[in-house]
C-alpha cells in the first residue's frame, strides 16, 4: 500500500507573513491607454508616474492641482500692508513744510516720514505713528499726541507748547532744543537722561488737562 499524500497548506506570501505590502510598478503599454492618459505613444513615463510605479497624472489634473496650490498660498498668506502698522496716511512720502493745523489725524501713519517744519498746531494726532520720522523744526502747539508713537523720531527744535502727550511712546526719540512749555507727559515712560533734560526746562501747566508739566514728568 502506497503512502498517503498529506495535503500541504498553500505557501503564504511573504507580504502576509511580515505585514509587507508589495507594490508592483505598473506601466502603461498600450497605445490607446497612453493616449487616454495624455502621453504620446512611446513617451517616457518617468517623473510622477514612471519609475515610482504610479500611474502618470493627466495634464488637466496637474494644472488643477497647481492652481489650487497657488490659491492656497494667496489665501493663506497675510496681506502685506502698504504702510507700517496697516494704518492709513503718508507712509514715507516727504511732506516737509505742509500745513496740517487743526486737522483730524487720529491714528494716521507718518512712519519714517520726512516732515520737517510742518505745522500740526491744534491737530488731533491721537494714536498716530511718527515712528522714526524726521520732524525737525515742526510745530505741535496745542496738538493732542496722546498715545502717539514717536519712537526713534527726530523732533529737534520742535515746538510742543500746550501739547498733550499722555501715554505716548518716545523711546530713542530726539528732543534737543524742543520747546515743551505747558505740556502734559502723564504716563510717558522716560529714560533717566531724557527726564533730566526735560526737567531742566519744564514749566507751566497744560491748558487742556490742567496738569503741571513738571508734575507730569516726575521732576
């Protein structure tokens, strides 16, 4: 009596044993299929759909993806403001010698502006930005500069008589020979040397707030 054959279990693929999924590169070989996928017969299938084993992407699909990517960049990126801080105003356009007296310039932007010998008497400049501006010899008599940004600005020989500068920022600003009679500097952070220079010439009381200049400077 011959030996009885013992059924053998079919060999398990290596992928099933090790949990590996085999990806077999597929190339488009027929002329009709190549044309349907936007390839000229015999055209190399490298790039996205050749050596990697992926089906080549239809040109129309590629164009759509590129357009979508461009739209994402435009929509996702914050708009670039024409002037610093996104405010409206002159930006860095020179305005020297112009008359702005009595005007409402609330939160206007004069960042890095050349504005020598301008007239801002009685103007509303609350929250305005004059960051790094060049305002030598300009006048701000009776102007409201509350919470304005004067940092790094040049205000040499400027006239601030009767002006209110409550809460303004003046770090690294220059005030050599500036007139500060009757000004109000309440809540302004001053460097020690700037405070000492102001206190040497400070006098009077602000007509709008009733605050003595020397008191507002902490003299």
